[in-house]
């Protein structure tokens, strides 16, 4: 299964991303988008899986001081 994940960052500090993943994100996971790390706060299924694809929405928050210096 391929998980198409829409990452939305609360607070507007980052534009978020859409990415493919081999495993579904889970609440509490840490994900790297660009130079920064984010903690997953919520995961929702956007629609039922279709074939080999599952479509998910993950709300996340920026982990402060996670960018490259």
C-alpha cells in the first residue's frame, strides 16, 4: 500500500507538504519536511483506499529548533 499524505502544519509556520509513505503516519510520530521536523497530532482518512493507494491527512506541529543551522 502507498499512503498519500497531506501534511498540514498548524500555526502557519510552514506551508506543509504532500508526500508518499510506505507506512501510515501515527499520532506522536516525528516526520521531516524539508529542513524541519514535525510532530503528528492527528491523522484522518480522506477517502477509502483505492487500489494500492490510501489518502490521509496529517495535522502536525513544528518542533522548535529543528531546522538546519
